[in-house]
C-alpha cells in the first residue's frame, strides 16, 4: 500500500523547489515508516537543489528530522510504532572493515530504505542523504531511526545533521578537554554547535570568528568567551591574544574554504589540533602551507564527517542534556515554517539571517 503525502521536491538543477504529491510505500524488510514532525533546512538541501551533490533529480529534500515511527517492516527488531526518533544519515552496517575494526563512525556501507518513494507518475525520488523528510511521511532504513526521550521535535531534529556535526567536531574529532582553548571559524549552524560542544566539554576559552556581527552575537549566547570579526581584524593574531599568545588547543574550521583552513592551521598552539567540518566544494585546493610548518607545528589535522558521531550513543545523550537545560538546542531554531516556505528559507539562510529554519508538520 502507498501513502499519498506532500513533499518538497527539487525537480531540476537550480529550479526552485516545489510541493509535489509523493507516494510513500509501506515498510518492507529492514524499513521503517516515520511521521515527520519537524525537519530543519540545511545547506546540504540547497546543494542538492543546485545539483552540486549529484545529478539524481528529482530529489526529495530534508534530512534533519524528528518524528514518530508509524510502522516497521516484518523483520525489524528494537524499534516499535510510536517511538519518538531522530533520523540519521549513517545507519552503520556492522560488518564492513571499519565496523569490524570497532570504528563504526567510518562505516563504508551505511544503508537506506530499499523501496523508492515516487512521484505519482512512478518517477523514483532520490531522498536527500537517504532521508527525504520534508514530507509528512518518509520511508527509511530502520537503522536510520534513533529512539530518544521525547523532546520538542523542532529542536531534537537538528541533532540529525548540522548541530550533531558541530558538537561532534568539538567533542569527538577535536577531543576538546576541560580547560582547553578552542577557536571556531564560522558561526553558522555548525560553527555555533561546535561552540556549544566546546562549552559542554569544558573548554574555558572559546574564540568565535566570523565576518558577520549578528552571528558573533549568537556565538556568545551559545558559549563563546571571545568574538572576532575577521573582516576587521586578523583572526590568527586575535586568537593568540585571547590565549596568552599560545594559540588554541583546538581550531575548528566550520566554513569550508582554503583561506579559512589556513587561518585555523596557524591559529593553533604547537601540537594543537585542526578540525575541518566545513564542507569544501570540489574545486577548492588545500591551502599552500610550507611543509616545514606542517612538520614543525606538530599536532593533527582531522576532517570530521558528521562529527564522528554514533547516533545510538550520541542522540539520546544530547537529548538528555537538552532536557536538563545544559544544551540549548532551542537557540538553534531561529524560526518555524511550513513546507511551502523552503525556498524563502534558503534565501534567508544565504543572507545569514538564521541559524536554522525548521519546517513543522501539523
Ligand atoms: Zn559498516
Ligand atoms: Zn544537513
């Protein structure tokens, strides 16, 4: 049986998204049908619409979502209808080389639903990051559902992508420890989450760097102790000044640009860690850094995929911290919108007016 719902679809490269009727099948083996309650608008959705990720149009967008399981496939264990879940885009396989080495965060064979969701004429949709949650219902692999304690869906769903990537960049990839100094380059949704993660981990100096004063204000709200507008002052010097002239223990690049990675590289203390969580485009080249500086400064350069998170470990823990008032996820919800408003939300995101617009489904 198919369920007929409305979904936000990108029909072709660069074309505005539109609301289309989407047919969602009942869950088969290994699958779960989820009623979406809220789904954040992420840069990645815009990248899909612009054709930067693949040519697999039409895309069903949306991937930062929370909702309730409606039904599960016949062989699914450990997930029941009615469960409140956050969707994840890395359901680990448990059997690949990375999983067997005990590093499932690098799983090479993550999985998604096998049955396609389609347009009414039968055209299969490519769900964004294997999720496709700008729709009342979506079909995912059961492993993409992480059950968490009930919480405000608009806030909880953000853990499914950008906020988790940022928090994880600090606590997992950067291994920020109590007393550390941290510099975060770029204070959009992911960067602001990295600041919140650094605070959770006990960093005592957190320097936020951006070119937009509004974002620097948000950065203070989530835990930055110092702010630097890098359009007006040299961020490397400013980080040194804030850290007793040493540089930061951990420098997090949350923009995805070579010149910013270069700043992060030099803003670290000797033997400090650089974390790259901003996503570069395929044309960008690694910044020109003298090899002697790479060797001589020591430390580590670490890309961070999805914040090196393990959804089953991290989502419930972060929801607990949210419910205890120790992680202000509400701060990341700049506005709630309807599913017809995604195109305007892309524009507001482009102008830097929001941390997250979140689509809510009645
Ligand atoms: Zn695996
Ligand atoms: Zn995302």
